[in-house]
């Protein structure tokens, strides 16, 4: 093994000048143990000393009277188990005994200040059943507390085992026999080792000539010989993987439960063997120099971590993270492992990067530290231009090293292969960003490596998802004209909008795009049509409209198609959502909406749909203004540039072609206007108060596009009759105007008679001869007595083109009619005057003359009138018994008189209701007659002069504020 590299991964502690304290040097050191932060030393004078960190003396006590041969400091409990010689009580009993001390319980020794641990158990090792022999090895196993299992190896090949609670003296003894060799030098137990694997407990036993294994879980324990070679004392140890290690002059052997394992050919006599943190410790005697060498072997990395020539070693143990060697002259050597950073710096200086990598991996360093070593190794290889191997190291750092560090080094075109492999690994581990995907795809496209591109694009992980950013991959593939790959990625990732974008914008495969949209779910299809519908409408309008109809009406499912519930319709896309895709193709929009309205009668969006259809129907030109202006501009420019060059014959052809276009355009417009009028009427059923479209918008559209029929219908439907005749007036359609007034001005049919007054005013201000029309108007004004003649004369006098002959007959009839009315009024006045005079005379007579009552019969019962009788001034007489109590009014005349009083009271009350008075004046044909009526009824009287006057009662009417 001389070819193994030697390193100084360990260093001496305490300056290399430490020794056993003087308090321990009284006797020879027989045994040592360590654990729980202490080093325990047993001497031949029976004393046991405990040392703290730095080998500083703590305390000592007398454990045995003669000598301490073996001791072990337990790990789980702070117990110390010793084997030594005490005073022999009788010849039959052996002086060899075993003691257990509790180091947590101290007791003072007599009057002295010294203290000693509490001895909780003393046990004689040899008995009649277990004869005495020389003890060669000793080992304690801590089972479940307080159970201890102690194995004592003897020079006769026997192993005495004691198991139980020694403090309570509940123990069992049994004996194990290794072999029956008569020569004790070849049968001595030179080493013991416990192996606990789950419930299985096994004991390794080593002699100079054999290695045995006892299965302690079997009863009785079963022995198995693992090898026919053994070793001497102090050359046995156990690894941290529970392997038995023995050292022989030719090699070091490892044993497991099934036999010999690996063998390491370290030459030289092994005086001491140990195990420390995965390192094999050996004190080897060099036959050539006669000196001892202490080596620390790293078996995983096949190197010597430390090598040191030492004096003669008497004991070797490990504590406080150090290796402690005790020499025969009681000097000590403490060796500690250097930190990882120091070891790595040492290796980096020697460019031993592979050793450094193996070292950090074997010592289970964190991933970041390992990645840093790999990075430095990669940098070293890169500097030597070993790019392939350098990239292998950089790939191992993925996840810890920033990818840009590596990418910058390999951006050179000559290193594109290495860069590609690195980026591939980056994507495999799911650590690639969008930029990394872009770079990798660019590498593939530059290398023209379609095969690798296919593998990368079509590879999927367990979840079925791509290991790269989908949008980035599609973008790069499109830029490099790898459209099929981009489409594959988009389709696999469910990015339908990107898939269609490639089909439509890059490849122009419109039919395939429509088929793909048809295969999608309705919700996804709706989204894609909204985004790319403009292109599809431009190139495939008919099929695009078919898809829209399926989306908005769900033709694919008959059960749903038959259902017309509003709840289901609200779940479907609305045609309004797709209006923007028809922005440059209004005819297609009109076609789509017409088909939809024919199929769906109660759509939630029917108001918006009807509004849009009205706008399309009523517009003068279906093209947008910007487009029409642009086309007109081009035409004018062409005409200007080629006007002097075009021949007269060509000009005539162009003119005839333009005329045909204008005719077709006008015909199309007329058809659309007819559709618009039908829609205005059909969308406003008679049973609805409001139409299924925006009335204000419809009026604006009709006015903007001079659609008179629509305006007339809307105004008439909204009962805006004045606006209706205003339309006729604006177009100067006198015949239609009069016909309209005949229809809308008939009060008997709910019309507005005031329309004739407006019509007369119109003709009066027209400024042209309209005698025929005026005569017609006067006929209806006269029939319904709409205006007084004076107003008619004033109105018509403003038109200088009208002569008196137009109204001659009307005035004559009116004068005759007025004369008759005057005569009737005169006769009525004379009658009222006569009645009033008669009443006044009667009143005067009642006031001045006596009344003679000559009735002989009672008015009530018609019997002969006798006393007591009651006579009223109205000349009615009654028996007193025929009248009620306190009856002061004539029963015959009282009802009539009360009605007169009630009427008077009502009139007085109405005189205070000014709103009612003015309303009657306003609504009456002749407002003056209403005022005259109020005066005639005495409702309106003169206001009283002065504030001192009191209100008059009786026959005088109350004052009013009119």
C-alpha cells in the first residue's frame, strides 16, 4: 500500500506536548476507557483516575485493593465497570472481582475530604461452576437499563458471560467455548465485539488462530467459525458499520456475520487497531527501522489521512473528537481532524480535485460544498482546454451553480455541442428558465439537428408535461421556421391560441384551423374565435359563421337545441361577444345576426343584437367611413392622373360600370331599409310597452341615414304626433301631411286635434300658394271647432300667397253660426231677466206683505188640517204630529234647498282651487267660455275693498282671490 497518497488531514493538539497528570503517575497504567466527556485510567495499584478535556486531572479513587485489569465507562448511564484484584478472603474464593460504580453518586471517605463514587455492585467472577483462569479481554454491552451483558475472555478459550442487574444481584451466568486447543497461547481470547442488528445479538470472539461468531439470541448460543486465522491482543476493533476488524502482520481483515469481507494489505505488525469517524487507525511496527508508525487510513478514498512516527504506545482511545495515544512513558499525543475547508485548500493547491471530490462525497458534505469543489475542478479542466470533461463537472453542479456562469464560458460557436448537453441536463432537472429554452433551441437550429430537436420537443416527464417553457419554445421554433415543431408543442400543451396563430399567420391553412376549432370544447373554441376570428372571417366567412352558429346555439346536442329556456341560453356564448371580429366585414356580421335571430327567438342579448342589426340595415354604406374615404381618394387620384390619357370610349365604359355599381348599391340599400322597417315593427309587439331595441338609438340611426319611414313609425308608436307631422313638413309632403293629420288628429280615435292647428300654422307660414290644402284643413277645424275664426284669420294672414276667397265660405258659415248663437244667448238672457224680476218681486212681497195660509189638508198625511198646525213660507202646512221634533224646515222643499246650498258650497270651494280652473281653461276649446261660466256661477267675484270689511253671509257670495 505504499502507492497510497499521504496527506496531513489531522494535526496534533496542545502543541504535541501533553502527558498524563502527575496525580496518576504513581502506578503503571493497566487499562483505559473513554466516554461521556471523560478519560478513565486504571493503574496497577488499584486506583482509577478520571481526566477532563485536555487531560486535566479531575479526581481518583481506590476501586480495588491490588490492581485494576480492565474497565469500561458506559455510554447510556454514567456507570463505570471495573475488573481487578482484591484481597483474597479464603483460598477457595478467587481475588478477581467485578465492580460497578455510579459516578453520579459520590460519597466521602471517612474524615478526609476525598470522595469516591458509590459502588452499587460487587461480583465474584470465578466460582465453582466457572473455574478461574487468566482474563485476556473484557467487554460490556448496555441492553435495556438496568440490564448489562458482560463478556469476559479467558486464556483457555472460554468466554464467561454475566447478564442482568448487578446492583440487585439478579444475574445469570453462562459460558461460551471457542475451541479446545491445549496450547493456551493459541486459545486465548484476544478480542471481543458485540453486534446488535435489530433483535439479533451476536458476539465476535477472536483468538490467535480463529474468528468465531456466537448468536446470542439462540438458546444455547450457536457458534459459527468465520475464519481459521486470528490476531494478537490490541489488534481487534469494531467499525461503525458493525464489522469486526483484525490486524495481522500481512493485512487488515474485515468480517461480517457471513464471513470474511474486504482485506487491506497494510504490511507490518499491528500493535494497535482502532476506528474513528470512518477512518482506520493503526499503530504499525516498522521492521526495517524498528520504530512504530501511527497511520490514519481513509479506506473509501484510498489515502493515508495522517502518518506519524511515535514512541511505544501502551493505549489508544478516542474522546472529545480527538485520537489519544498514551505512551509507555505516560506521555500522550492528541490528534484532531482538520476542518473540511483546510483539507480542501490543501488538495486544491496540489490540483488534486478528484481526491477533493471523493473526500466531500465520502464525508457526506452538503450539496453546495460538493458543487463548489466540482466547479473548481471544472474551471481547472477548462483552463487546460479539456472542455468535454469540464462540462461533465459543470453538469454535476446543476442546481447549485448559477447556469449563467457555465453558459458564458461555452457561448463560443466551437463549444456549442458542450453547451447543448449542459442545457439539455438543465431542462431534464426542471431548472431551465425561458432564456435557457431559447438558447437550447437556437443551438439545435444552428446545428440543424432535427433529430435532437424532435427528442427535446416530444419528450415528456411522468406527469405528461413539458420540461420547458412552452411559449418560449413555440416562439423560437416559429422564428427558425420549424412550424411543425411549434404546432406540436402548442397542441400538446393545450395552447390552442398559439396553435391557431401558427396555422393562420405563418402557414395560412385556414381550413385546417377551422377544423381544429370545431374539435375543441365550446368554451375553448369561443376564446380562439374571439382572438383569430378577424382572419377567419376575412378568408373563410361562411364556415366561420357556421362555427359561430354552433357555438351560440349548440347545434351539436339535440336535447339542448330543443330547449329554449333562458337559463340554458345564458350559458351559451352571446353573438355580441363576437362582434369585434366582423369590424371590417359588416355584410358577414349582418348574415350571422340574421341567422341567429331566425334560430333563437328569446336570446338574453336580443336588444343588443337588434340594435346592431338596425345599424347595419339603416346605414347608407356597409363599409366603414375610413375605408370608403380611402377608396374614394384612390379613385380621385387615379382620375386626376389618368384623366388626360383615358380615351372617350374608355371613359364611357367606366361611367357605365360606375352607374351599374350605383344601381346595385342603391338596390341593396333599399332592401336593407325594408329589413330595417320590418325589424322595427316586429321587435315592438303591441303587447309590449317598450320595444326589443334601444328606441333612442333607432331614432338617431333613422335621422342620420334619412330613413323617413322608420322615423314616422317610431314617432307614431311613441305618440309623438307633432314629430310625425314635422317629418312631413320637413319633406314638404302636403298630401301625406294632411293624410297623417286625418289619421292622428281624430279625437274620437284617441288622436290629438291640436295637430290641425299646427298644420294651419305651417300653411300660414309656408309662403306659397296652398289654397287647396288650407281648405281641407279648415274643413276639419270647422268640424271639430278647434280654433276660433279670429285665430284662423290671424294665422293665414301671414301667407301673402293666400287670398280671401280661400276662407270666404268658412267665414260666412262661422258668422252665420255665431249669429245663431248670439240670438239664442239673447233669448236666454231675456228669460233669465224675467225669472230674476219675478224672484225679486216675490222676495219683496215676502218681506213686506203678510202671507195667508189657506190649505185645509196636511201636506204630509192629506187629512184635514187641525190644530196644532205648522205653516211654512213655501205655503206648505203640516200637522204638528206629522213633523219630527225640532223640525224647522219644510220636508217637501228641504231636499231641493239643501242641494242648492251644497252646490253653492262646492262652487265656493272650487274658487280656491286655482289649478283646476287653469286646467279647464287650458283644455277647453274656448277658454273665455270657462271664465264666463265661473262669473255666471258667482265663483269669481270682486275682491272686497279694505281690510275692515267682514265677510258677508246669507245670499252674498264669499270673496275670492282670482
